[in-house]
C-alpha cells in the first residue's frame, strides 16, 4: 500500500501519545534514579546479484516485468538504525531503503520500525510502527498474527525481515515470578503483500487472468453494443426517411390520380351529353387517367413497402428502445429521441468500460477493500509463564485473516458495476478478509535430555460456523512443533520443525453445491497441509565462515525447497555471501506450482556498522 495521510496521522498520534505517557511518568516521580541518556547509531548496506538458472529463452509464460525483462537481478539495499535510551524510557528508529520501499513505491516501508517505550514499575508501554512476534516457534509460527508478510521476494528474506511493521500500541505487565501479561491493539490492518512478476502466486495469476479476460470481453461487448446502437439508429433513420419520401410521393400521386379521375369522369359525362369538345378530349383524359393510376399504384406499393420495413424495424427494436423513451402508441413523436438516447448510452458505456478497464489494469489494488478503517483493527492478549523447566503461554487474537478470500459468485457482478462506472461498496466486492479469532497455546523447554523443544497450537475461528459458506474459510487447527540440538560435531546445530494445518468441516465442502468455488476446496482432495522444515548450521574458523542449509518438504503434495548459503567474514564487519534456492514441484496441485522454474544462485556482500 502507498503512504497515505491516514497512516501518517496515525504514526504522529502514536508518537505523541508515547511522548505524553513518558512525560506523565516522569511527573509522577519515576526519574529518581536517572542515568545519562545514550544514543547509538548503526546499520548496514548490502548488494546481491541473482541469476535465475532454471529459465530458458523460450519461457514465454513468465512475467519478467519486475526484473526489467532480465533473468539476472541486482538488489541493493541499506538500513539505518538509531536508538535513544534514558532511565525509564527508550526509543528506536529503523529506516529501510530497498527495491520494495523505493522502486516498487511502498514508501511507507522506508520507516521500517519506530518504537517508543516507557517503563513504570512492572509495566512497559510501547507505541509506534512495530513488529511483535508471538509464539515460541523458531521462525515458524501459527500464533504470530499482528504483522503481515511481504512475499514480493517470496520466503527468501529471513522471517523477521519479511514481516511488515504495523502501527500499534502494546502494554506489558511483568512480575518477579516470571508471569508476563501483554495486550496489543492496532487501529487498522495491513494484508499480506503477495508476490508479483515471477513470484506471483498461481491462484492470484489465474484470478488476474480471468479478470483481464472478462474486462477485455466487456470492452469488446460495449464496442459491439455501440456498433449495434449506431446501426439501429442508422437503419431506423434511413427507413424513416425512406418512408417520408415514399409518403410524399404517394401523397402527390394520390392527388394527381384523384384529379385525373375527376377530369376523366367529367369529360366522359359531357361527351355522353353531346359536347363535341368533351368528345374530342375524352381520349386524352383517359390517357392521363391511366398514367396517374399507374403512378398511384406504384407509389402506393412503394409506400406500403417502406411502411412495412419501418414498422418491422421499430417492432424489432421496441424492447431495446423502450427504456430510452420509445412510446409504441406515439412512435412518430418519441422515436428520434429514444434512438438518440440509445446511441448516447451505448457510447457512454463503451467509454466507461475502456476507462475503468484501464484503471483496473494500472491499479490492481483497487479490487481490494480499504483496510485502513477501524473495523479492521486488531487486538489480542497473551500471557507467558514458567512451570518447572518449561516456558508456557496462552494467547487470544481478534482481527482478520491476512490472506484474501475470493467469493467467485460476486466476481462478474462486481466487475459489471465497476466497468459501468457504478458505485460499489465492501458488500459488492469479491475479495474480502475473513474475521478471525485465534486461541493459542505455546510451550518451549529442554526435553529428552538435550533437545531444545518448542511447540505452538492454534484454533482458528472464522464466521463460517456451519462450514458451508464458500466465501469464508472454515475453522481450522494449526500447529508448529519441533526441536533443535547442538551435536558434538564441530559447531553443528540440527533444527527440525513441522508446521501443519487441518481444516474442519470438510464434509460440508464436499457436499455443498458450491464445492468447486469454495475457498477451502482442494482439487487434490487434501484438507491438511503439513510441512517438514529442516535447518542445518555450522561455523568454522572462529565463526568467520558460516554454513546454513534450509529444506522444506510439503508432505501431502510433495513439494521440496532447498536454500543453501555460505557466508565469509572477509574483514571486520564486511561479509561475502553465497546462496541459492532450488524448487521442485510434484504436480500441478503442488503448493509451489508456478514457481518451479524460479531456482536461482546468488552472490552478495554486506557491511554492518
């Protein structure tokens, strides 16, 4: 999303609120043990070059626009961090300059994080644009719901780096007995930022293609409607003119024929009474009578044909023209106005369709609802504590799913309204974000001797209580469980985690008449999604050389991702990195299908200060 006044004002309000709270706390005597304020500044600059090794020149189904048409990409970036610490308050500021925040236009991301804290006894108050991680998983979570994910570079950045910071308020209460209770509120919500170009999700690409095809077809349809309207107008106008011409000729011929009949009859009567002059003119009058009779019959036939053609054309288009003012009881008085309005409406519809189809293409985000509203606010509570050697926690989240849901029943009615320039509201939209409540439990500790174990469990509750609403996700069970262990082999660490999901009420999906369009329907018939994630790390030469190999296996669908990296500390804080990603998909039903040709090799360097 682009930077907006709403967001800027929210940030200013958060910052001012933090300052006011800190001042108030000082006024109440919490500055008794003051210390010298400290300021620290740091950051890093890095650049990475990436070569997509799987793609060939004949690959035409890949959108390379985000790489400028190249299969080699360069990603320069920089971060600047500043921190201020006082006795009972502190503040952090992090700025980020990269492809997303600068080139892609997400300028709001330049302010990566801003956090102001005040410490009052057992309470800690935080406000700002922040990232807060809930759950005890190791870079895998099902309880961490406040911040959205940035998938524009897929899952390549580290977990915390791809989380999108959110303006929020946080209050933490800690006790000497290791009990901690926290509450978080955000005034609105940021949705997951889906990938573009070669990282566009298959479902998103399919939907985009369908929308584009429909919009193109609608524009073509309105162009045909305009052509039809123009043709109807031309035809009826031409037939009307023909009828007027034929009517005038028929009227003239009728008058002449009537006069010829009268002259012939008068002359014939006079000739019968012995009028010599009448007898002499009778033949001429008869000849004039015959000529005018032929002309009369011909013009009458022409008039009858023109009237029949005109009447047929009007009757054929009466239903079309009636909404534009045609009165079949007064065709002569209303026809021209109705035809003109019909043509104008068709031309206007085409103009709107062209303009709005172009707008949909240039701003795809316009199909999404506006999330910067209070109704999309988020809140939640979490309590963590220790029992023996195990750290435990329970949590509750209330907000919205950050992945969009699509109601396929509304796609074309919505597009019809947009392309016709009619007003739309959230109820008309086919894309929405499910209301979501998450009840969570988490645990971590040293179990089974040396295993550093962790787990998270979440019950996701939506508004689809019956499980039969095709536009809302069903309730689901979600979990993360795993361990890591330091092995007595060099500095070798072995980390294994599983992440799973089980969708409830699947029988209502399979038995529904909306089965094929249900947001939870799976063509492969799987309503579980389990992944095994392995991370192997080791260090050498006094930790100047670091090896890290990550692997992901989608158990049901057979997907495999391997991400190796090797980094070298060249001197001081200057680091050279070699990394890559290999993607393999089992079938078209694979979760990573559409990205199977995105394997790459990458080299980069980084300097931290």
